[in-house]
C-alpha cells in the first residue's frame, strides 16, 4: 500500500468503502460486500450511509465489530434500527444534523436512496460531509444524488450504479462544484467500460473539466 500523508488521508478499500483519517479520528465508511476491509482495525468510528449489502456486508459485521470494539457506529435511520436489533449501539444520522469524533466533524446530507425503478421501495440514505479544523471538506453521498452541500473540496462520486445515468452524474458534479472528484461505487461495471464513465465525468463535470483523483483499491492518498 502506498500512502502520501498530508492533512487528511483517504484509503480506498474498494467500491464505496473508504477509510478516512480526519482530525484525530480514523473512520470507515460503507464496509460492503464488494470491499476489502478484513484487516482494518483501530477505528474510532464506522459510518454506514444505507443498508444495501454493497455498503454494509452482514456476513462480516461480527468480525468488523470484534476488530474494532471501541468504534462508535453511525448509520441512516433504517440501518441504525437494524443494527440495534443485532446489539449494536448506533447513532442515527439525519440531514442537517452533525456529530463529532475526536475533533472530526460530520454532517448528514439527504434522506433517501436514489430511485432504482418504481417497483422497488426507496430506503433511507444519509450522505456525510467530513471535515476537521484546517482540513478539507469531503462528501460521501452513499447512493443518492439529492444532497448538494456547499464548499466541497473532495467529492467521493458514485461512478456507476443501477440507479444512475451518466447525465445525472454529471449534473450532480456540476451542482456540488467540488474542487476534486474521487471515483467510488465502480465495482458494478467492467474495468474496460469504467473509463467511458470516468471520461465523461472528467471532461464535462465542470466547465473546462473537473480534477479527478484516482485512488485504486488498497491505495491511500493525502488530501490537502
């Protein structure tokens, strides 16, 4: 694993799972079935944007808990209720509400998962803006394009999904206006096809293009 530690550090564990070092906290987002997080330990918090298995792997939940017994858990309201039924102490996240962990600040954004199609009931989804004093603002939207927080330095962008079209993805980037885009949620397409979506985002995400920072699975990047 290569790391370039600066102010904030992001490690990509595949798909939508990122590990973020912000302020004095280390936080894991969306540990799902398409992600590699089995060796992750020493976490201060675990954040889940919604209940779908590619964002929360139920088969590895116990192992993650055992490896990180002191981690605080945060999740959207529906997932929080499900995790409480499994004996976890979980704080429900909501749009506009904030929480903090060891100097790191987190703000909930949005409330509902993007529509997959009219025949599937929409579930709760709460994206998160993470920041620390003197550090960048990073936005992880989960599976929703409805939240449009301001002053986003780094947007973790769902690149390909059953619920998305590239025109909607580009419109989302243009609405948020991040300084940088970090592609996530890309395990549902072939590697050769991935570049098509990424090219559209890079070329048309903002007038004149948007800066895309690729963090391959298993790699880390310093964010300043």
